């Protein structure tokens, strides 16, 4: 299967999951996760109509952004963030999904170039409280979100989660619903958040059933990573 065929299959599966959940068509956006895949593969997806891509590793991402300058691509950063990398992230991306500390958000805010639109931010939540995973713990989310929402030059949009590997649709759904509840809770505290970044190749139908607005899909589009 070509990248274009895979992309069309995934888009159809997203539309099916939307309609099954009685959600409007196109309420879920597809982020194509291109980490560890070449610029050529990104061009294949681009020519098939996909213009939003997500990367995890900054050096690799900057190299591809440079190579693909002539294309009208919206870049999202979804990898772990060290404080000495925030400037390049603030300068080169439209969205960052993996913010889990105030200090990182503050640096992104200070370093966002003033000629660019506000940087869109999601807070990564460690939804299953796994010691191996990054993200803020659910019970520490509210004060962090309130603090981040006040920073200039960045716009807090919502939450990103990567649940544990669950076998069944029901278990996946339950984890994603906990994330959706956290977002509702923040909005009840006066924040105005519209984004749930959740769902990957193995679990995106359940994420959409729980209210995901952005699915991050790599393998199902580009194949296995090297
Ligand atoms: C790699 C990655 C994805 C994509 O995962 P696939 O299983 O290849 O679809 C999504 N989100 C994050 C944060 C990732 O690191």
C-alpha cells in the first residue's frame, strides 16, 4: 500500500468513527506523525492532501522543516522537551503538544517570535499515572493549566494524552474518557479549551468515541519506523 492509499484508509476510518459517535464530519483533525520517516514520504502524504505533520525529535524535525520549506506545512511538536531546546521549538512550530512543566511553557512564551501567531499549546497529562511516562499527574493539572493560560504569545488549547496499552476498545475508551473529563473540568473552572489530542494508530477509534479532536497517527500512514 502506498502512503496515499494508507492516508485515505485512515481518513475513512476517522470519518466512520465520527459518524458512529454521532459527531459532525471533520470534527477530528488528522496529524500525520512523520518521525523516523523521510522528507520524501512526507511529500507523498502532502501530495495526497495531508498538510499537517507532527515530529518528536528536534534535530530531525528541523532538518525536515528546512528541506520542505517550499511546502505549506503546519508543524506540530509532540516529543519530550528539554529546556535548552525551547527556543528552536518556539521559532519553528505552530503547535506543541507535550508541555508538562510551567518552566517550559514560560520559556516558549518568552521565546515565541513576535511576528508569528501565538504558539498553540497542549498540556501532556500522564493519564494512567505511569512512572515511565512524562506528563503532569491528573491531580496537579488544574493549577498548572491556570498558570500557563495566563502567559502571553502562547495559547493554551487543551490536553494531550498517551494512555497505557490497553487490549480492548472498552478499556481504551475508559482511559480517553478520563482525559475528556479533565478537559471539561478545566473549562468549568473558566478556561476555554477546545482540543483533545489523543488517539494513535492502535487506538484512535476509541479516542474519537471519547471526544478526541486531533488524532496523531504515524504507523498506519507511513508503515513501521526504522
Ligand atoms: C510516535 C507517536 C505517535 C504515533 O504513533 P503510531 O503508533 O505510529 O501511530 C503519536 N503520538 C506520539 C506522542 C508519538 O510519539
